[in-house]
C-alpha cells in the first residue's frame, strides 16, 4: 500500500475522488494545481496539502518536488491528471491554444515523471499513473491538438513502463473513454447513466497501484456500458 500520494492537475471530479479514496486508506495526500484556492474544500475534507504548480513549467515542477523533499513528503504514488483541451478545424486553430494543450497533456507528464522517478529509483519502488483519453487511441475530426497531446502521453507511458518496470516502478496509463460525471457542468456531464462515476474510476486507479509486481497492468480502458468503441 502506498503511503504518500501526489495528484497533479487537482480539482473537482476525478482528482477529488482520488484524494478522498487515498486519504481513506491512510495515505498522506498532496494536490498540485495552478490554482490552489479551488482546492480548499477537498483539502479540508481529506487533510491534503495543496501545492501551487504549473505542470508545464520545468522550474515549477522542480520547485514542487524540492518542497516535498524538504517536508519529507516525496510520493511513492503519483497520479498525473492534468489536462487541457481545444478543438476546431485545422485551418482555424489558435497556435497558442494548441501549444498549451501539448505542454499540459504531454510535456508536463514527462516533467513530473522525471522528478518522481529520481526519488522512486533511489527508493527502489513506486507507482506512476497517468490519465489518458480515447483521443490517445484514435484521432477525432477537428480534435487534432487533443489527439496529439494524448497520443504523446500514451507513447510516454509505454516508454516509461518498459524502462522503469524492471526497476520496480509500476507505470500505468488509463484510457478514460467518455465524460466523467460532473453535474455542475451541465449536459452531457450531468447524466449518471451515460457518464463515468469518478468514485468508481478512483477505485480502479487504487487497484492498479496496489497490484503485485507479478501481475502488473500497463494500460486500462474505462468507459460507461453505453459508450460505443
């Protein structure tokens, strides 16, 4: 069982469900986000520590891990749940928006993995879990930036799994195929029959993090029963 968890890209929805579940299992939880003010409620509920971090900024990621090190809170479980999205016809895409999508979905994941792996390799164990999407398996029309970012994330995870698994660091990529239930966002996120329940997703993340090394999973697909694929 991991003892210290770090969730990057924290906010409502899946990250909050992960924080609640991890805390209920006795883990000390840290939440990294650009806007830490939005984490006040979940931190109060789970006794998690909020850390300001821009995952796409190398200096910001390094500073966060240095802070964790100084406080004796370096994680043995890291969940990269940061994401950004934009869509539109290829001829009309805003290049700054595209850049942000790529930096957040892929480059930031590499930065966090790099810092976390340094500690995990020294310790000789750990788990790195990454939230992907069906866009990392197939590119949808007018969704080139998101597909580029999530394809890159999946490639990163494959590479990390092959590099780090023999050194007792479990790497897993989660393909979240569908909308996650967040009723405050309105349709289509407010229908419990057609969306993924974030509490149930969190249970799967924990199960993968706790797998025995004799039977590790590198990739999991999760979708509502009504989702076509």
